[in-house]
C-alpha cells in the first residue's frame, strides 16, 4: 500500500496545487483584493507546474500535427491526384472535340 501512495503523490500534489490556484485566483478576481504572500506562492507553483507540463506536452502535440495529421494529408493528396488526372482526361477530350 505505501508504494501506491508514493506512486501517485506527485500527481495528487499537482492537482491540488492547480485547484488551489484556480480557487484563489477566482476569489481574488471576485473580491478585487490584492494577492497575499501565500496566494502569490501558490500561483508561482502553479505557473511552474504549468510550464513543465507545457514543455512535456508540446513535443507530443507537434508530433501529432506534423506526422499523424500528414498521414491524412497524404491520403487526400492521392485522391486529389486521381481527380486531377480524371479532369485532365475530360479536358483533353473536350479540346479534341473542339478542334
């Protein structure tokens, strides 16, 4: 059982910090108060966690947008080339008929 707690501790801590930061920011916006020292520290931790997550997720998003998305583009390209070839034949037929 202790291994399970240690396994999820960073995840739970991150989630708690994010929730606390969101609640504190919402409260400050509604009340119009200046941020306190503790609020500033929580927001600072939240922004650091957010930056780390962004740096970890950004390469995955780039991979998705460049590679996985291009697989669909390749299939569309093949379809379009087939359509262009078909239209070229129709155009040639009309040009021959016009002459």
